[in-house]
C-alpha cells in the first residue's frame, strides 16, 4: 500500500503540532512599548494564548519592554523570558554592517547557491542556542524581523514593511540597508512568511527566491481595532482637551504611533494647509499632530513657522493611550496623509472610536476603509486641501463617514479568527511536507 502525499501531510499535521512556541518580541519598539503596553504584538499573544490553551507560549522580550509585557500577559500557558540587551560589541558590529553595501546582492547569491538549507543542520550542531535550551518547537515573530533564531528550529516570521523596494526614496541609505538585511534574513530562513497586507505580499512574492506557497496574508485589523481599555468618558475627554488647550470638534488630528517619518507625508500636509489658508482664510482649520517629531523630522516645526502656519498646526509629541483616545474623540476627523502604509492603525483607531477618516488613496488604506473615508491623492496638496475644506464645512458628511467606519469594523475578522489563522500557519510549518520551499 502506497501513501499519498495528502494522507502523509494530514498524519504529520496531527502528530507534529507545535506544543511550545517562542513568541519573539525582542525587536519590539522600546519607546512605543513604554507608552502603550497594549500594542499589536501583545494583543496577538493574548489572543493566541486564549485560543490555543494546549500550546505553551514563551514570550521573549528585552528588559526595557519587560514591565509592559508582564503587565499585559498573564495566562497559565504563557511564560515570559527577559533577554539581555545587546552588548556594545554587538551594537557596533550591527552599526558597521548596516552601512556596508550589497546586502541584497549577497543574499541573492546565497539563495542561488542554496546556502541556507545546506547550513541549517551543521550550524545547529556547532553551538547551542537559547531556543534549544528552552526546547521550543517553533519561533513566531509577529510583525517584526526575528531577533533570536536557530537554524534547526522552524521559523514563522512577518514582513510588514517593504519600503526599501517599493519606496526607497523615503528612506536613508542606512535605513534601506537595515530593512534589506532584515528581509533577506526572513526570506532565506523563514519557513512561513506572514504579511499584514496584500500589497506587502505582492512585493514579497516578486522578490528573488521567495515562492508564493511560503507567503500568507494575515490582516490583523480586528486585533488592532479592539480597544484594550474603555474609551474615556465625556468628562475625561473634556479634561484632556483642557490640558492640551483644545476645543471639542474644533481641530483635525494626525496620529503617528512613533517617530514621524517621511512616509507619513506631513510636509504635504503643511503645503495643503497653506493652500487652504489662501483659499478659505475664514474657515478656521486647526490640525494637531501626535508623534515624535525629533530628528530627522525636526524641521517640521520650523517649516510651519516660516510658512505662517503656527496658529493652524501644532505638534504635541507622543501621548499615552488614554489621552490619544480622548484627542480622537474630541476631533472633527482623523487625517492619514501617508505615502506608505501597511496596517493603517491611525485610521483603525478613528473608526473604532466613531470618528471620520480622511486618508490617502493607497491600496492598503482603501482596502481598510472601503467607502467609509474621504480619499485624496497623497502627492497633490491641493487635493488634500480640498478634502479638509469639504470636511470642515460639512459636519453631516463626517457623521455619515463615522457611522460607515464603525459598520465596516463589524465586517472584519474577529480576534479569534485572526488567532486561528496564525495557529494554522504554526501547524502547517511544523509539518515538514507542508513546508513549501
């Protein structure tokens, strides 16, 4: 009797389900984690632990994020391991390597020579690793590049940013090199590649040496849209607006979760506000920008002052989650002028809290918002100025868009469905005959 491949895969899937999964959060943004301990990676860990009680999840995090992770994760099948920060020598080597050219060319040569597959087992015998000491069956890196790997242990890693290929002009040479090196490592060693959007998956599949069967799209929208704490009360909103010296429904909000980057396109926003001031000076539009505007975006303050927009736009830096929710609730609408987005968490926060969204007509944002957003061309400041003018003069339109946004959230996959998708990727990766290399 001969076994068919499908029968073998089914038996291996049942026999080789991962029982101990390492959830690698060592690349978690430390500054963002300190501000918002309920970020997407932690929400995913919560959903996975709830919907796979038979699996033990070992969360690997850096010391700076340990407090936030410990506060957010508390379940019988979750264990937390604090990983030491990289030493000075490791940081120096990483910095030097980031400035060396040719990462992509070297990775292509390695893939053509099939180095990753030939080196997996020998390297595993040469040196023990933390992962094998913990006896994990698989490593899952959600939304970030892996920080800890072992060639002998299956890897499921996520790719959320392909700017270095699709929008290289938005990055510095060092940033392009860092992203290229991270993606090359994932494309060479990951048994499954997870993408947060179809646009990212298309860019990944078009890369050399990546087969479509290894790449899965998992939009984590419902995980993002779930508020981990109740929205602030009207009194809480009034208190926050008072501290920020703002009036309810008298401003638009731009929310950046971390450092303001060129892809956030805030220079175009300033030009649009200049056009709007010349076109409709009595409209009284005011924009509040939330995000870290330090170098290399520190010139935004100077640019706004030189353009005579100091009374129209203000930069408030990073705020905590409760204040951010209050600022969203107190705004007229949320503006997302990005040139590149994969998840669109700013738009999702606005939709979840019942506020209208004005966003770029990027495919990722269009797929997210559908007909519940006022779209504009992110390369044309006059188009953005027209959208703001229309929104400021038509409050009923904003109310209608807000209702559509909340209705659209109901159509997204629920958190259990998103968690099951990740668990399916884990199970399929553990089955050798399902690993499509």
